[in-house]
């Protein structure tokens, strides 16, 4: 394939439309493009891409064509460091097939610069690209010359999982025209994320205008939160300014602009008459407000960007469990299109640790682990020079301009590899990962102290979103990090038969127990005193530390286990106020998985219904935290569906399209739940 670009390769927020007239019907088009692209056939959107991977590599995407007369591939280049894609120069290449014959190739496309899309604008979020601002009054497309660029290395494709269904919201009056509050994103003054913009200012050109001028507000709501591209048809008798603002959640019924740290806004200047806009990038939302400077007819819809191969499992009975299950399915489908993402709105980023959990959901909902394999392959080919040697990027594909990494996430990467091998039997990928895995082992050696424990880990040491992640709890010898590292060493032994690392893990667990356990709880950390002695911080005790100990296999007494089972969890009383409470990510999930190993099935159902049912009812999705202050649609949370079916029906996994059940299957279902599995649907 020949790779080209048009305009400057070092400019930011540029959109080029590559168009081709088909003299006769063709069957399919194979596309390579970066950073992001939409494919239109005769004006209708039929695909969104790419299948993201590392800079210097490309996963082609093959899109079916049905009697199309014109194809347009609209390519957006952010050329900005972000978490949603790797930093790379833009490119485009294509082959159009009639049968197995290449009828057209890259050079047959004509390039147009889309100067209706304004480039000098603020960012949408610090993890993604730019605000979408359009001017259809003063600008139009202009044809531009193309030139050849270097070709990336082509790697395996992923099958299309989206069907690009278009859904319509309901008109509503359930919330106010105005904002309850405006929250300035935390990152706007950060030098790493600051951008210079000259055309559109959110405060001056949107917030103050709708406050002072007579804008009309049309309000919409979807049944549940969804992710997709806005499609807007504007009919106006005169030129009009249109602002689309959107939200996942209205806390206490109040609309807070910027609630989750994003500029949730699309701005459009439209001519008199009819204007149709299909947004360039997906957003996650349930609620929408459309402000217009004059009266205008607005038809709004959402073209879904989600995994539509997730209908392999159907459940009936027990309304509360079913509601949570469907919220988990909805959450997974929006976070598993080409890679596993943390959330489909704010970041669209592939974070390790999250993926350990989301991969379990993929097997349940699709019967395969194709996306996980692609995600892990991306990590294996990642060359992230910004971070420490032998360290794994915290999320990928992405750009890490600060050089920050999460050492704990490298541990989760190795633990996930073990899980992946158990699920898939894919020994080939495990062997390809060996150098990376042992690089991680080598990386941590310099932090081992005289007790054989990791001390003073650097960069962002992350345990979970709670007090256990405060600086005071993290510094020195952080015991949850060491617990996880011992689990990682066991995983390396499982993968490659390294008995030495297995023995090291055993010795680590003994040291952790001796130092961290105070007779009642595990303490979070130990630091050095003025004499250089290691002193356990006995007043630093978190609930999540207890779950790390139990999840990673630290030897614990029956009395201790019973105390954690009965007196802790998401609905604990205040009997132990000195023990900092857990949050959803990941303490409460570690608890649930440990309860499963302990066969505490009724407790899992009780806690899951009590914890997840309310959020499932509010947004139809599952959240990042135990409150609505951040993402309300977080991919890892979908794993609750796996636990629910495991404890109610004895689900154990899928092998060659057949469900594996536990021997206790017939005894388990006392919850009135029925399920059917049909993995032919995902083929």
C-alpha cells in the first residue's frame, strides 16, 4: 500500500477528507489511517477507526461496501500528546476491492482539507484531542495536493465489531436550561496540557453568551448512557450558532458543566437553510442540551460506537441482578471496540490493571479474547522511550510526556498474561512476551531491600482511589505493592517455570506477614527512622490493604478472614474507624473476587445488588468510583457480570464456544436466574 498525506504533517487538529468516485460497485475497502477516521459511503457513516496500535505500526481495517458510488475517508490528525492514541505523524492509505482484485488504491483518492473544522480551539480533555468547533458559514472544503510518507509496519487486523446503529433521544424538560455550576478542568493551567487557541474560548464564546443573550434551549435524554458520534440536522431561516453540551450524570438532578474534567461541548456556526453535521469523535452521554442563537429545528441522534457482538448471553429472572448484568454489558460494549478502554468519554485510553478485569468480561460477552490479544500485542511492540527502561507504560497506545509510569500496573500486566494463557492457551503470545516480562523483573531488583521487599518505588505508585493512595500510606515499603509483586512473581513462574521466583514470592509473603500484620490488621507501609531502621506505620491501615493481602494469597487466620467478611465491605459500619474505607477501583472488586474464592456466594449477591443496582438504574452503566464525581461508564466494572453468573449459575469460562460450568452448577441457582449462551453470534 502507498501511504500519503496532505497539508502539513506537524500541524495540530487537522482534518483531511479523502474522496473516491466508484465507477462500478465494489465489495470492500481496506484502510490504514492515523490518528482517527470516519468512513462514509454515499454520505452515510459506515465505519469508524482506527484499530489503535503503537507508533510505526498499523492494523488495517477492512470495511464492506454495498453498491456505493462515492466513498469518503475523513482522517483527523490531533498531532498532540494524549492517552487515547500514540503520538505519530498522520497518514492515509487504502485499497478498494472488487472481489479479490484491487480496483482502486491510495493514489485514486482526491484530498480535501476540511476547513469548516476550526483548528485553534481548546482541548476536549487533557487525555484526548480538541474541541469540535465548526464554521459552515464562512468556510468550505478545498482540494489539496498529496505527498508520499513513510509506511508503518502492517500487523494483524481486528474484525469489525460495530454495526453503527443510529438511536434517537427523547425530548425532555426534566432539567434546567442553565447550569447549576461550572467546574474548571484541573488541567487547563498545567504546562503539559496547555494549548494556545485564538478562535474559540469556552467561557467567553459559550458560557457568557448563553447567560447574557437570548439563546433557545432544546433538551434531550437517552434511556441509558451511550457512546457515539452526534448526528445533527439543523434547519434555520437565518444563520445560527449552535452549541451541543452533554453529560453522563446529573448529581442530585443538577447539571455541572465540566463535572468529570472535560469540556463537554460541540460548537457549530450554520448557514440559513439545512446543515447536517456528523461529529468527528465519539462522546459518552445520557443527557444533551442544544442551545441555538435563533429559533431552529434541531434533529439530534447518536451513531453508536460500541461492540455489537455482546449479545451472546441472555439472562432472565431476578430483576435486580438482570439490571446490573445489562449495565455491565452496556459498559463493556462501549469500552471494547478496538482496545479495552477505561472510559469511552473522558479518556478512551487503554489502562493496564483495568484490562485484567475487562478481559474476563470479553470472554463472557463474546466467547473470545480477540481484543485482549490485540491489546497485549500493542504492549509488546510498544517502544516508550519517555519512561524508565524495562518499565511498561501505564496505558497504551498513548504518549507519556511527563515520563510518568505506574510500577504496579507493570505487575498487573504480568498477572494478566497468566490469566490470558489460562483462558486462551495462546502459548505463542506468552513466548513473545518473555523478554518484556523479565525486563519488568529486572526493573524491580534495584528496589529490593534487606527484607526482600520493594522500597521507595518511584513515579506514580497506585493502589486505588482511597486513603491508601495518599503519600503518607505509599512511601517507604508499601505493603499492597509488595503483595501484588509476590503475585506477579508467581505468575512469572507459571508462565515460564521459574522456581527461583516462586521461592522469592513465598519469602516475600512471609516477610510481609511478619512486618505488616499487627495481630488485627495489615498495615499499609513502613518507613525508616533516623537510625535507618524500618518502622511499620501502625496508624496507616486501609481496608483495601486487607483485600490486597487476601487476594494475593498472604497467609491469614480463619478468625481474621471472618472479621473481614462480616465487618467490612461497601456497607460496613463504623466499628473500625481507624481503617480507611475502600473505593470501587479496585478495593471493592478485590473483595468480591476473594469472597468468590471463599465461596461466599450469598454475600457477593447481597453486596453487588446493594452496591451496583442504584448506579445501574441511574445511568445504565457502572462507575469508576462509588460516587458520580468521575466517569460513570468504566470498562473494568463490567466484570461484575462474570461474578454474578459464576455465583448464580456456576459459569467458569468459555472454551471453543462452549460454556464451562462448575460441578456445583445444579446446587447454585437459588436466585431464580436463567441464562442462554450462543457464541455463534460473535463469529
